[in-house]
C-alpha cells in the first residue's frame, strides 16, 4: 500500500497548494487570458497535461488534481457512495464541448496571441485579488457540496470538463495501442472478493471488468487502488500491450 500512501500525500499537497496553483494554472485563468488574446501559463499547462495523457492516461486525475484531492479527503471523512443520477453524467460532456470549443474560438478570434506567463498577477502581497479569492473558495465549496450530495468523486463523475478530454485521449491511445500506462488482469486468478470494487474511488465495477478481461474503462483514473487492494494480485499496471 506504499504507492497509495505516496499518492495520498501528493494529492494532499496538491490541495494545500491549490490557492497558489489556481491563480496560475486554473482553466478560468486560461479562458480569461484567451479572452484578452493572451497565452497564459494555464493554457500551456493544460496542453502539456493532455499531451502527457497519451503516456499516462488519466494519471493526472488520480495523482495530482487538487479537486480530486479535496474529494478524496471528503470521502475519507464522510463516506458517501456515488449516487447514480440518470443522464447527469452527460453534463460534463456538454461542459467539455463549451470549454474546448470556447477556447478554440477565442484563440482564433484573438488573432495575434501574446505570451504572458504572469497574466492576472498583481504587484501586491499576496499577488492575487479579493475577487480571485472569492471565486477560489466558491469552487471549493461547490466541490464540497457536490461530494456530499452526489457522493464519491461526484465532481469527477458528473461535471468535470477536463476529465472528458483526458477520457477521449485515453480512448485514442488505447485504440492505437500506444505504449502507455494501463491496467491488465488475469481473470482466471480472481476469487471475486470485490475488494477492488470497494477500493475504486471512481466507483467502477472493477470485478466485472476483470471477469470480462476488459480493463480499459475511460472513467479509470489509474490510481492503482485496485492493484494494491487485490489479495491475489490479479490486476497489474503495464506499459506494453499484449499482442
């Protein structure tokens, strides 16, 4: 379980640093910059994360996302199972289209883009405004509320537009069998204890995935919880694909 302890520590650190990273790297900063014809650090960050997804899949969601970290902390404090809500999951696809499409349209409409990696930072201490703080804490409260009402990783499952982009890239790299991080299993060794189902933060039916030898679920964030929980070591990480 050492891997899970390290993952948890990284996520907690990511959450603690969110008040700083939000100012530099949030999608809101990215869109605000494009609205003014500016290439921000946030835009370059998300482009880099999406490129890395061809190698690590949704690893960012499982190991570094600050809102994912907040949901992990809430889940450990208040156990609320994910509540299935028909059609609500479609919202994140709509948000993804609006986010990506809006970014493309703003970039095209801006014409000559300029690079400003310190976009929206003031000269005071701290270098961000009261309005930025208000938006930041509102986001934390919204994620908190969603986790309590909709359950485990409710934000990721139903609303996060970034997750959709990661999912599309993951599906593409899996389809093309690009050497990359993914899960594999030995179904014959499974004892159907379903400990993997309980451990999965995304509430996936991992035992059924193992039984069907179909481990490439686009909602999987490659956290490795199922790998580390399985008593028979049925599930493992792999880089190269089986022929």
